[in-house]
């Protein structure tokens, strides 16, 4: 209570190493390291499918804008065919739909997709009531609506959990056509949840922030699944599926 007088709780665990980073600068740093090591990055490019066989792997590539002319995605013709020795499927929201479009891949290795949208609301007051990140007990599908303090000192609460349908549509995934809007009326759900540990939250002090989509291994009401890494071998090729790495959040 001396450390966080605005916090209401019975007990808490202190994690001194928990914090935030400038994610944009961090990604730019990783990009620079990759390019310095000879990595070639192809932007606005989509892997629309492929073929897995004992002799090798084919990846079918086209420009992302070509998918816009094919609502179902199945009629898009590859503009380039790659023959990789190693494939790492780290396509995020598109990882599972992409794996399902690799002909010859045993679908027993492909998890069922679950997608959850999480919204954040920003505290309008400029002075932060907290000096630490605050995490409540986990909830179904997430780690709870917690307190995040950004690099400018602004406080955000989130994310909540809203399960989505239609995550297997390849075009929606490949072109990232998910709905990221934040409904202002959704704050009515946030107030009672946040007040469980921050009772002094005033009415009208929450403003819509942003949202994100999380790919998950477990769905509504299912026990939470942690990370999974699969390394598959076919003849002279190997595949590492990382795209559906997901944990409680």
C-alpha cells in the first residue's frame, strides 16, 4: 500500500524486472540486425499456399494486392514459386490459415484457430495514479484488464477478451482485414472491472484507445494453452511452425 496507495488488494507479488520498452525502436533494431546479416525482406508479398512432398517444398507467392481481386483467395495464381530448404511459419494471425493451404501437410499438426480481440481504454487524467504495471488475476482467455503505463506516462487499461469468428478466411488473415475499432460504449464493461483494484476510478475518465487481435491455442471456456513449437521433417526439408506461438496473453 505504501508503494501503490491507489491500489486495492489483499496481497500482491512484486516483479522488479517487469516493464515496457519502445517496441517500434526495438523492431527497427531487429530489422537492422537482420539486414546487416544479409536478410532479404519482401514487403507487400503473400505466401498463398504451397505443396509439401518428400522431395521438397514449394511455396506459392504473389503480391498482396493480387489477393484483393480474389475474394475467396483460392483463385489467386502464384507469381513466384520458391523451393526453400527450411520454412519457418511465423505469420502470426495468418499462420494457421497458411498451414491449412500447404497441400500434403498432415493437418493433424495444425491447431484449430482461435482469435480474440482485446481493447484498451486510456485514462484521461495526465497524472498516473500508479508507478508500476498492475496485473489482476487472469480471466478466461486472457490475463485480465491490467494497467499499462506507456513511455509518455499515460495510463491504459486493457485488454479485455472478445472472441471473434471467421478467423479461417485466408484473405481476411493475409490482408489483415480484422476490425480493430474500439466501441466507446465498451467502457461500460471496463469501469466495474478496473474498480475492483482501482476503486477511485471516476466516471467519464476512460477514453477509447486501441485494440489488437491475439491468436490463441485455446478457445472460450477451454484450459489455457501455453507455447507450442513443432519441427517437422520431410526428406531434405524441415519446417518449424512458430506462427501460433501463444501464451495466456
